[in-house]
């Protein structure tokens, strides 16, 4: 029923004419698509390693100040920064796995590893929120004096600046290459920046003799982390549930209707696999077209989709037409979960 980029697509027969045609049309050269996928993976890995270096330097500086001041708040922030740096590991593994070619077991490839890494990142954000809340409550119940306030403030400010820079870098790259996991990791870095800011504000309060300032600000920052957690979890869950921006579907439908010879469109489905999009589309054509003509039209339809939809690497186009005699999809009517197009 479905050809896989063959020059001779298959079709069903009812003894008199073709009743239903489903084509896997040709597209841009496979090598070009591999190069694009490799480039996005390289860009993602480059972002991870650069941010890892930045956060590593920030963590070392903060650890030195912790040893000097004995600040428990700064110690917690240092641990958060170290944890954020280490989230680069599962994401890096996911990007490397995503380069592996599809096989008979993983027929769509290994791009989903990136989404699983996003789940790990969300879990780390949740853990950071729990630790921040626990430390804030502990400091509220057991107030502690902080020494070397200027050094603590400087380290906290460095932590905030470093995390915010990394957050913007990861989010910007993640959105450019379509990686929900990298966006979530950028949001995670932002939560640690908030924690650093809490240390800074707490140190300011301690300088004024307000011992409760540090834990109260810590609780407020915990709330901010939970808000970021909600956004990151929603992004990753939507990706796992094959959610796409409805505007992309509208763009795809408009592109298909603009192809000469397409009389109408049926269902258009899309899903993210890592940071690449795949699509399935139904188009209505003249029932008098030959198999070769219909196949050429399917090729033109996929070509239009790839140019119109960002990050789309492949599309399966189903050629359909108004039935000449009876319903060509009647044989599938009793299969409730099967789309007839």
C-alpha cells in the first residue's frame, strides 16, 4: 500500500480501477536532511558544552566563597548550580543518540531520547524546588548568622548572572532548533538564577539585621521556581503527547492547497521527534489521474510542505479522491482506530 521513496508506488485494485492510493513521495536529498539533523545536533551540543563551562566556573567561584563565609544559603545555591550543569549530561547523550540512524526496531530513529531527557530536566527542577523550600524553612526555624556578606553577595550576583546568561542561551538555541528539552533546561537554569538572587537579597537583609529576610526570600523564590516548573513540565508533556502549534497545521494546509492539481485537503497530522517534525497529509485529486501523475503530485505536495513548515524533514502524502463508485474506504469502516483519510 505504501511505497518508501520508491519510483514505483503500490496501489490497491478492485479489479476495474484504483480505489485508494497511498504514496510515500520523494523529497529533498536524504544527505541534505542528514546534514541538517547533524547540524542541529551539533548546535545543541555546542550550547550544552559552553553553558557547562560557564556554570562550572560559577560553581567553583561560589564554592570558594562558601568555604570562606560558611553561608548555608550560598551552599544551597552552589549545589543548585552544580546540578544544573550536570543536566547537560542526559541532554548531551540524547543529542548523540538522536544522530543514530533509524532501524527495524526504532523505525523513526532515536529522536525521542531528547524528550525523555526533558523529563529528567523537569524532575531536576522539581527536586531543586523541594530543596529550596526545605532550606528556606530550615533557615526560618533555625536562623544563622552570615559572615563575609560582601563576598557572599558577589558570589550570589555571579551565580545569577551566569545562570541567566546560560538560560537565555539554552532557550534561544532550543527554540531555534525545536528542542523542548533544551528549552526546559534553560528554564531550569533560570530557576537557579532566582535562587542566586534570593541569596543576594537575603545577604542584604542580614546586613540590615533582618535574620528572617534570607528564609522568607527563599520561600518566595521557591514559588517562582514552581511557576517555572509548571511551564517546563507543560512544554515537555505537550511534546510527549505529540502536540504541535496549530499555526503549523494551518501553514501546512495552506501550502497543500497552493499546489497545482490539489483539489482539497483532508487530515494533516504532525509530530515532533526530538527537534525534527514529521507529517502525514491527505490531499484530494482528480480521480482520472494515472498512478504516475498522482505520484508526481504527491512529490510536489511534500516539497511544498518541507519549504513551508520549519523543521519539517519528511511527510507522507495520501492521495485521495471522491469515489467514482461506492466508498473506496468501506473496507476500513469497521476498524475504528484506523484513519481512512
